[in-house]
C-alpha cells in the first residue's frame, strides 16, 4: 500500500488510534536514531571536542581524501568532472584543494541525480527522501541507513551541554502531517510514546486555535520544546499578548530549520520562560 493510501486510512482513525499509529512508527524512528550507531557516533563526537585545531584539520583532510577516492572510483558524475579537469584523486589532498572541483548546486543534483549515486554502495543501505523545502523547492536525496543516527548524534552533542537528555519527554512544533488538514479543530497534536514526543502541527496554529494549544501546554511538564523559530515565536507572542504563563516551562527551547532572528529569540525567551539554543544544520 502506498503512502497516500496509508495516510488516507490514518486520517480516518480516532485520535487515540492515531496516537498509537504515531507510536508504532516511533519504534522505527527510535531504532534509526538512537541505536548502536548513535551511541558510537556520539561517543566519538564527544571525544573529538577535546582535539586541537591541528588534530581536527588532520582528521578532516584524511576523511576528505577517502571521500574523494570513493567519489572518483564509484560516482559517474565525479569521474567525469575529474576527467574533464584532468585531475586525479591525488590532486585533492586537503581542504585547500577543494576549489579545483566545482561547487555542487541544487540544479546539478536535480539534473544529474542518477549519475551522483555511488555504484559501489549497496542499494539495501540506501534510503530515498526529500528535503523540507524551507528555502525553495524540495530536493530529492539518497542517504545511507546510518546517516540518521549520525545526524542525531550531532544534534545531541549540541543539546547535552544544556543539561538535556534524549530520553526525556519533549514537544516538537513542525510541519509533518500528523493531523489531516481537513480537520482544523483541536487537538492538533499527537503523541509518540516511543520517543516520548508530542508533535504539534504548525499548520493548525491559527489565531482561533491558539487558546486550545496554550491550555494544553499548560497541563504538560516536559524537558524541552523544539521546532521552527516562526512557530515558536507565534506561540510566545500569543502568550505575551494575553499575559499567559506556563506553570511548568521547559528547561530549554531548541530551534531549527529556519534562521532564528533576534526579535524571535527575545520573544520566545520571555514568552516561554526559558533560554533558547539554535541549531541550523546542513
């Protein structure tokens, strides 16, 4: 059954069963994000914090040489680039040599998608997905199965110094279609008990719906909020304008996916009653 059919069926379930469905899917997310690879990656990232600048640069250049050799040997697009420019992998030894290669643009990814896939990587390890499209048109990409765990290891290297643990409950504000747009009534949040996550649909954060959302948030005690700066700013401004406070504010707010502007940071800090840390990754 394709994704559209699954979502059609999901949208016709009562809220309790939708929560259960989110939690079942969360089991898969839990394995992908926080398994053995995550723990090893996070341990490595924590250790590399202690490296000197020279050690970091040496590691960076070593990994670059391995990647360049891999691209030359197994990726048709890069083999053609090297041949056109009369280069060999030995010509790219350090980061300083990278200008010898062209910048990889989104247009090239769209036009040469098949030629950018490695011929030496097993298809069973490949996961196909698209970017969120926050800066324009969504981009089709392929990632290795371990990529997700490494991404979350980087995220949690950022978050852990703020005294937050990935096993604590949290509320996420995002654009995933956890609630059908045909139903704009509260509750427009769903529970993913596997990740200890409550997911709030930002598409439903209208003026009419904000009182219900704030009433719900006032009943919850969680470690942190995470989400788009624009959505968290709307929430914070509603609370400030209506003189509403959270009796149990989160210990931190983590923003991502958009640029966090100064006026948004100030409003979120005041409205939600905690500090804000921004994470913008690529």
